[in-house]
């Protein structure tokens, strides 16, 4: 859960643009940050940060994306998403650095 | 689910090695291929291809990774993993091609 507005992120280098869709899938639809303790709503397969969705459910007992009825006891940890966020975020940083450090060469025709 | 042995995959170019952990997390622990219709076992958060785990459960009613008791009705679709497999696989192929096509230049010091 984002406790403050996230810092603006550097734009994606064109060569890494194919990873943008993966990045999008690893973000919570409530806070738009990477999942933090991802939980799945088993009846609709949507995922959110644990704190984001619990806060939402205390106000309205439905999935914010598809409006299916949800109670807090339905939520299940989706730990693979936490592992994916960790690995992807680390890979993304390494690849950004690699691209920024690469000598400027003309692209192959 | 892999219906036949998958073709040997090309080795990861060193510059893309950071993505290997992400790749590993998107593979089923039964067939070792990318998830095909991923399902989650909510009580332990482990994921498998739908067909792989159903076949396994018909023989032994437990999670093959952590041995928690599981029945087929526990399984829930984990659709974000299917979407991640699709996006990641496409990005991986584009990035492999980009690296293979890149002119050989000396690495920056
Ligand atoms: Zn969130
Ligand atoms: Zn939903
Ligand atoms: Zn499988
Ligand atoms: Zn398990």
C-alpha cells in the first residue's frame, strides 16, 4: 500500500517497453503501486494489496473492479505475486541501469 | 500442461539474466513449463496448471510442494498468472531478438 504519492518513475527505455505490460499486471488497481502483500479474491480472481482491499471492504463489500460481493474472510494470500514483484522490480532496475550505461550505437537496420 | 517434452530453450543472454527469476516463478512445479490455466491452492498459495494438479490430485489429495491436504474443489483460478505468462513470454521473445540483433560492441568499462 502506498503511504504517500510514489515518486515519479523514469520513463521506460524503448528497448524495455515490452516489459511494460508485465509491470502493469503487478500493480494494485487501488493504489497503482506494486502489490504489497497481494491477496486474491477467489470468486473473481482479482488481486489487491492486503491493506488496500481491506480498507475498501470496510466501506463497501464488493470487488472494486468487477463489483462481485466480497467479505474480508474471502481474501487469500497470493504469495507468488509478492515473489514476482520482488524479482521483477530487481530485474527492472538492473536492466534500466544496463540500458542507461550502454554506449549509444546506431540501431541495426 | 506440457503434452510433449518442450523443445530445448535457447540459453538466456547474460544481459537478460535478471529476468530468469521472473521466468522461474511463472512455471508450474509439476510440468516445469509456463502455467497453462493457472490455479491456486488457497490454503498454501501454491500454483499449478489446472490439468497438472487435477491429474496429481486424482492420485494423491495433497499439494505436491508442501503436502497440505487439498481437494479438487479447493482449486481457484489465478488468472493474473495466465496474463503474466502471456505478457512475459511475448516480452522475453522481443528482448531475446533485440539482444541477438544488436551490433556487437565493447561493453562499457
Ligand atoms: Zn494497493
Ligand atoms: Zn473482481
Ligand atoms: Zn503444469
Ligand atoms: Zn502447497
